[in-house]
């Protein structure tokens, strides 16, 4: 019998009282923080290493750790429940307000319906009174009279500001716009908020309501700094500030947005922004475009920009009981879709895209900052979260600068080589080159006095952006190893050239740091070490290893309208926060707003389609081979630092390099296309592969042989049925090669739970060795248990901590390892099952 034992207080174990001294508690706490679930061997080792614990039996120490884990779990659960309760309370308030708004909208529509029915009965169409104050279309009011004339005087600007405030509030909490729930968004305590998009209104609009753990003034300060969270925002210039009599502020702004692709021009806005406090204490920041019809101050057109219009938009920020703020965000714009090619117009007519890139981005930034405030100030690489956010912002901004190539930043266009598929820009301005001449890891300097950018765009059909991006990230050699070494050797003979996008040794060896993580959006900032970058002659000045800082976002296949990006830049091994970056990469933008129903593991099928691995080591869910047509536009931009007298050589190399990447991407996209997979002659559905079905049968038979119980529920007789059940098993099941002595054992198969636990796919699984998922203690335990596995056929391992392929700690309650025998009863592999695993 054992009972809970408080720190420093007596406890009961087998009828004996045990009182721990403060020194003993300190020693136990120290070990607990190192390993919450120590094995019996580790506990005995602790007693030997700490003489102060010598009078305590190992079983009593085991009970102490059990109680300590129980208290920690209770504390975390209590904290979580309190946070959930606060979120639910705030969410309930938002839902009640949304319900009131919908009831008002229903009442208004009923009244308008009755009015029109009576009006059509009493009058004819020709005699309708056109002087009516408003005309109703699709449940929305459009004021017929033009806005009254305004001027640039303070009184005139205040009149425009008050009108903007009223229209914004009618959208944020009223019925001025018909809002529909954004596809794929479900309100809940873990969701980012209540997100809606417009239906049947002028332009594109999105609205979001959410709870953030920041005070209203801090929320307003963050949202006003649009370039810090809106990746497409190039600059916001405040040209004039006017205080108002009611304590508010009127600002005149000029804002520029980057173009997301090479196929469209950039946008700019001439805006009035009004900040004020309502009678109920709510803080409001609203803004709108200033037009000539208002007779207000004007801004002449700017070259290379299309003047877009922002209709009344903004932020309503209300203090929340218990701290934090409830925020309503409205973004309503007319992006002038007439100015882009017809194929791109869905992008500029999509309210879903506005919601993802602008409205939800604002909420994510607020939630991220609030999370950083409540957590530790130092994260991976010993850097503060704000520094990591700044690095990701710089990567994105540098990529956008190269993609747009504005002349005021020093970019100029080179002539083409007779083909216009790849555009070449050159920049030799001092601001662009400042600090770029960093030494490589081998000590040789990289001398350069100019930067060249090669960029292109291409239309993709029937391949989801998230799946394509995931493949580009995990299988870099499929697109980056395209005769780069030859170009490197040719360029380096006269002067070294920094080449982004060289071959990666292995996907499993990447160091990944999650920068932000929500249910709807994942963004990773990661460092990749590239070994054997070049194979130049012995006398060539070439780096033998290289590091890339990489930003990856948009890999959630369930998110609607999400832009997928993979942006990277060469860095020094010990780079500083202000280290110069020369970003390159890919951006894939969906053009269809429909949701793609695709398998999360579509990349598994590339093992056969691209001949990059054995066909027998893959499995997937039963998804249809062709789930609809998806169109997207991919934009590629690569930057190269070089010496100016090498311009023609580097330009030729860059053109060929980007063209080879385009060819590789087209090949990968074709292989990922459902239509190609269904018609591929030698490709069978993964769950129908005989090798996979045979392996599943061996796993289950061996488990029953050694453990005496069934691994799967009864009733699964056919091989295909066994594989399906094993694939959907709730515990993580994975197979590992038996080459413990000859080489590092690698994983050869995992079910869906196993892939989720390791955060990988079946193709990338083969790059992960067994030792990489265990810490030193876990590896020692496994080595000590391995002889038992080989002799006895199985072993039961105590719970502990392992690591995913992305470096995230994973706890598991217990693990079982058993030897998998083939038909000849020879050992085929070792199978592991991790029970009740979860990310720490």
C-alpha cells in the first residue's frame, strides 16, 4: 500500500513512515527535471551517486516519482482548465453577440421581404420611386447618394473619420455585410477565433473575433505596426497626424503591399486612420481609402503600383474581464482584379485569401506575442522569441524584395537570352550588399559586390500546395542537385559565388525550431547543415559545408486558401541576429477556393513514382486517387552574390539553374498528381501492396507468439484488413532494421500514429535512425535490453522520453519491442509499440 507523500512531509509506504529532508527533496527534484520517469537502473544509480538517499529504499523513491508526476499532471491540468474556462467564457460572449447580430439580420431581411412584396403589389416596375434612401441587394445596403463633399481641413477629415467609424462598426457588430463562416473554421477553446468571409458585397472582406491575452492599448500598438505582422506589407508611411477634440487621433497614411507573384503588379493605398475610444471604453482603430469623390487630400499615382481601395475596416478592441482583450477585426478591400491576368483574378477576388493572409495573420501575431509574454524569454539557439520572429520576418521580406525588384531599392533588369521564362535582376546598391562578405566555415572569404536574382512563375494543376511544399522541403536533392557543382566550379575559378539550394545530407538530420503553432497554421524556422556543398578542384576556393536558415509555412493541408512558402538563406555557422540574409525559395498560392480532400501522406507514393525508395515500405489511407482539380501558381526566386565582372557568367548559370528547378518541380508535381497516380502503370494503392500486407501479418503473428495476446481486435482475417487495422491503430507502431552491429538501425515502416509521433512521412522515415529518437539514457536502456529481445523474442520497456524527427520531446507510458519473424521463422526486423504517447 502506498499513499501520496508531500515534499518534506511524512508519507506511508508498506506501513512505514518516510520523511524526506530538504536535501533529499532537492536531489530528487533535480533528477525529476532531468528525467521524470527514471528506470529502476537509473533510480539505483541515483542512490549510489547521492549518499543522502542511501537510507531510502528504491521502491519508496519510485513512489515519490509517481506522486511527483501526479502532482505535476494535476497542476498542469488545473492551469489548462482555468485557461479553457476563460476562453470559453469569452467565446460564449462572442457567440451571444454573433447570435444577436444574426437575429437582427433575420429581422431586417423579414422586414425588407415584406416591404418589397407590398411594393411590387402596389406599383409597377416603370413607376418605382428611385429616390428611395437605399436599395437592398443580397441582404446588404448600398447607399445611393454619394458621400457628401469633404475637404482637407481638420473638420472635413473628422467628418470622414466619423463616417468611417460608423461604417466599420456596422460591419464588425452589425448587419452591413452578410458574413458566412469561413470553410474549415470551427469555433472552440483551441481555435484562433470566429472567422467569417463576406458574401455578395463589393470587393473582398473578412471578419474575425477572438480573445488575446494582451491589454487593449498593447493590441492597438501591435496592429498599427502592420509591417511587423503582415508579410505582404512593404511600408506604411505616416504623413500627417491630427489630434481630435474627443481625444482621438487622425492619421494620413501611405501604404505599399508587395506583389505575391511575378505575374502581377504591387498594390498601394492612400488611407485615413482614425483612433478613438467609445463610450463603453472600447478602443477603435478604423481606416479607409481617401478618394477624389470625398474632396479630401490626394496622393498622386506611384509608378509600378496599382492603387487599390480599402473600404471601412479596422479593429474593435474591448477589455476582457480577468485580463486580456476581445477583438473584432474587419478587412474590406477592392484589390482591382482587372489589373492582373485572368488566371490570377480568383486570387484577387478571394475573401478566403484575405482572411488567411491578413485577418488571421493579425490574430496569430497577437496570440504569439501573448504566448511569449507568458513563457520563458529564451528559446532555441539561446535566442529570444522576438529575435526569431525578426529573423523569419527578414527572410520573408528579403524574398519579397527580390521577387518585386523595385528600382528604388537598386534593382535593374538584364536582357533575356531569347526566352522570357526566367527574369534576371541585378542589384549593386551599397545597402543591399552591406555585410554580405562573411567568411565561410573553412575560413575563405566570399568576396562579392553585386547580387543577382533569377525569378519565374509557373501554373500548377491538380497538386495541393501543402503536399508539393512538403516534398520540396523533405527531398531537397530531387530539385536542388541539378548540375550545380559544374556551375560552382566554373564561377569559383575567378571568384566564389554563394549558391543557395545545394544538396542536403538527410532530412532526419535537420534541426527544426517551431516558431509559431496554432490549429490553423504552422510555421517552422529551422537551420539545415549542408555537407559536401561543392566538388570543385583541389585548388578552388569552395566551402565544404554550409548552413541554411529556412522558413517553412503553409504545410497544413486542411487550411483553406493558405499560401505555402519555403524560403531559405545561407548563413554562417555562428550567425548573429543582425546577420545579412540573401533569401531564395518558393511560394505556392492556391487559385481555387475549394477545399482539396487529399491524403496527409500523399508524398508516400513518390517512392514508386520517382524511384527514390523501395515500393514495399509504404502505406496510406484509402483515399481516392483523383479528388478534384486544384490550380495554383508557383513563384521561384533565387539570389546569388557575385563579383561584378562575373555578371554574364552568373546570369547564364542562374537561368539554367532556375530552368532545371522548374523542370524538376514539374516532374514532382506530375508524380504527386492524383490523375498520374491512378494511371501509373506500375503503381498500386499502398494498402494493396502485397509486401506491406505481408509485413502487417508477420507483425501481428509475432506479437501473438511472444506476448500470448492479439495485437489487433478479432475479426480481421484478410491481409488487407489486417494492414488497415494496423495502420489505424491508436498506438505508435514502427519497424526497425536488425543491423544493430553492422550499421545504424533505420526505420522501415510505421503506422499513421507512428508517423505522427515522429512527425515525418514514410518516404522520409527511411532517413531516420533508431538512435536519433532516443536520448543517451534511452539508448543505453535499449542496448541493455537488445540481447533479451533477440533471445527471448520481446522486451517491455518503461515509460520515458524520446524525440521526433523535428526535435520535439515525446513522452510515452510504456513501450514493447518484439522480434518479427518471417515465414521461415527467421528474424525480419524489430517492431516497437509506444503506448499512450503525447508531445511534451
